[in-house]
C-alpha cells in the first residue's frame, strides 16, 4: 500500500521569500504524484501533477515540483511567495495497480497537509 | 467553479440522525470518489464508483453507504450519526477509473453533528 509523508505541518515564510514544501512517498509500484491546494473554506484545487516524462513539472501560480524516484520525493517549490499563497497544501499519490497487488487503482492517497503562512 | 457540484454546502443535525450528501460529477466524468476531511484524520478516502459500479472501498464505516445512479450522480448516506462524524465531505470526479487519473474536487459538504 502507498503512503505519503509531508514532513512539515506548518511553514511560515515572509512575502517574496522562496519556499519548499516537502513530500515523500512510499509505494511498491510506479506512481503518479499530485499537489493540491486548499484555500480557507474552499475545496481542493489541483496545483500540478507528475504522470510521466520530465521529472520537473510546472503548475499554476508559479509553483513547480520535482519527482525524484531514488529519494521517493516530490517536493513543491516557489521562488517568491505572495500573501495570496497562504493556504494548506496537500501531496497525493496514486497508481494503476489494483488494491490486491498493493496499488490504489487510481484513488488518491493524501498526506496530512502543510499549512503555508505567508507574512508581510 | 470546478464543475463538480455538491449539495448541501452545510448541514447541521443531531446524533442518531441520517443524512444524504449529493454529488454531480463534471460533465463526461464516469468516476466519483468520496473523501472525508477531519482535523484529526486528515483526508481519508471513503469509496469510489465508476460508471455505476463500486470500484474500491477505503475507510468507510458500516453506517455509511453510497451509490452512483445511471445519470452518474452519486449520493453518500450517513446514518446513526455520531459526534465524530462531523467533518467536511468531498466528492471528486474523473474521466477514468484507474491509471493516470486526475481528480477534480467539489467544494465540499460540511456536516456538523450536535
């Protein structure tokens, strides 16, 4: 079965500073990786995804993430954050294997989330 | 607007009662997923339907049930409600039921059990 670990529950940063939100996963099969953002009192919005191909993926709002298979990581980065980036960020993993073979069959397994707080 | 519609947005009820949450997937999507978000458990996968058939079950209690109808909308039924069932319930939809599957989430239904 898969699991996702988001190493930081809260990350405070100042406006215009760079930020990295860390995510590590565990899986016995090939994975697909996602970052979702949840603004206060809203639903989950897809930021970016890794399905195949280039390991560096770019998403909305200037975010990017790099898939590192050897380190089983998918860290999210932004070179300069804005106040409006204050939100909770969730890393998620899925795969195409059936649950019987240890897979999620397309269902997303989420990490516990990282609350990003951008201060002026 | 993500295209996934959930109703009601807010629901307050008492312990022991039963409620039904409704989800309409994005046009063209065949899969519907239900998730529960609570402060202590985070985002937990409950159940997945694809084109009317149950595909996978997660941490769904026996007091909870779901179904997907021929028009592809889905309902999550929660019965014998307990205080601990208070949470945000999300529905998500996708075109496929497996593989490189991108989920689109609705705005959620916030359930408060008093």
